[in-house]
């Protein structure tokens, strides 16, 4: 159920989101009230939260006079932002945010951690749900200056003036990205269960698609921090329209593939031990430095190809499948991805993807030993 509410930057974001959950310190617990769990269980939400959009406004201000990878320029909304906030491009807060314009961790440390807060009675107040969402927490560390700029810049008026646009962004996303379908399909293919998803959009964000998973013994959820939608949808281009949901799906797969792979971690370590067989030494894939990380990245994209084959026309699937194979092999340097993808497709009949692990790893072991 849903409630409406350089190396290329793409390669960089994929590296971060892929490795997000595997290192346990980054899967940070949250505190969920009984009412929160009741209201969120089995549901997904699409939001452009006020404080989150202000955090992205801060980052866009930081980038105003500099080249940037991570701010979406050239839109009507950006021009409104520019006109309203130009006078505030030099301020005490931005003097504290001196991270490099290509430092993705700095951007995520500001934007993601802002979701811990809401604006209440003239102050930024903690929701008392999340601890750190991203490390370092550059939003909480400057809360006084953040609140000062919020008031000085009259962000409240800017947000109110653009609420119709925000609601339209949410409607556009909901009309073309079948989150509930993707979610149901992934839970059919894997044994992991996710209680809730929240999609957080920002029309100022660019190349910053990333997921954060929080869990307690009786509840878990994933926050999907995604770029905003195009101001006009490419209805005349079916492939481009379908691809608007690709990042959502790819980030969702992490919730399912990583737990499944941990069960087979020892076998994966043996079957993909010779990294030279599975990837070239490229800057684009340096973060994938263990067999399980390499395997998860392969399977993540293959899982999307299988989903595409089941849900899209043959023409759209063929285009997407070819594009992904080209991207994985030529740009990311995962040199056996085409073979891996074809093998998964051949094995995937009536079994779930999770059931394919033994056969797939047996095949990988034979390749690894050649």
C-alpha cells in the first residue's frame, strides 16, 4: 500500500549504494514507536520533506559558484531557487561546509541526515527515530547555523510557494515507478522481508541516489534518497520512461541480495576468489574489492534484467539488457557480466533467484578455476 506524501557520477553512486549495507557500522538502528510501526508496516511513502529539501538547498547554494556533480541545474525549479537564494550564497554555514565539490560523502552527510529532523515551532527538532543515517553527520553538527539560515533565507515561504510543484513531482514518480510491484516481486524472489519503504525525492539532487536500511528486532525499513523527476516525462521514448524506475529497483535489491549472499559467503569467497577473472582494475570498480561485493554487484544488475524481461515488452527488455551489459562490462569493468547474466537467465525458470545460488556458484567456480 502506498501513501503520497569522476569517473562518472553514476558509477560513483552505484559504488556507494552497492556497498552500503555490507559494512555493519553503516546499518544503524532506529527507534520505532508502536504507532510508527502500525502506520508504516506494509506501506511505501513518497515524499519531498521540507527539511530534506532545505538540506539540498544548502548544497545547491554551496555549488552555486562552482562546477558540480551533485546539483541538478538547468531547470525551471533551479532558476526559482537561484532567484530566491542568490543573496545567501555566502554565509556562516557554508564556510563550515568546505568539503570538495566531488566529495560524495560530504553531500550525503548533509542531505541524508537532515531526514532525522522536522521543523517545529520555529526550530529544527529531532524526530527521535534515527541515529546517524550517513557518516559523517554534517547536518546535526551545524544545527544552530542550519536553523539560522533557514530563518534568514525565508525557506518556509520558498517551500510553500513550490508545494504544487513538489506534489506534481510525487505524482509523476508514482505514475511511472511501480514501487509496490517491484517490492512484491523482490519478496517473491528472496526470503528477506522489508516492512516499509520511503522514497525521498529532491529536484535539486543529481547523481546522489542511495539507500539506507534501518532495523530493530521487530521492524525494518529502507529510505531511498533519489533525484527528482524530469519536469516533463519522456512519453515518446518508452525505454527512457521505464528507466526512470531503474535506480529505485537497483537500490531496493540491496535489501534482498546482501542477506542471501551472506548465507553463501564462504562459497562465494572460493568461487570468485580470482578477481582478475571477474573484473578489470579500473577506478570505477575499486570499491568492489572482495568476492562477495563483486558477486552482489553482478547479481544486482542481473536481477533487474530478469525483472525487466518479465515486465516489459521484448523490444524494451532487449534494449535495457544490452545497455546494462555494455555498462557493466565496458564502463564498470566487470568483464564476465555478460556470461553471468546469460547463465542466470538460463537457470531462472520456476525457481526463485535466491534458489539459484548453488547452481550459479558452481558455474562461477568452474569459470574461476580456468
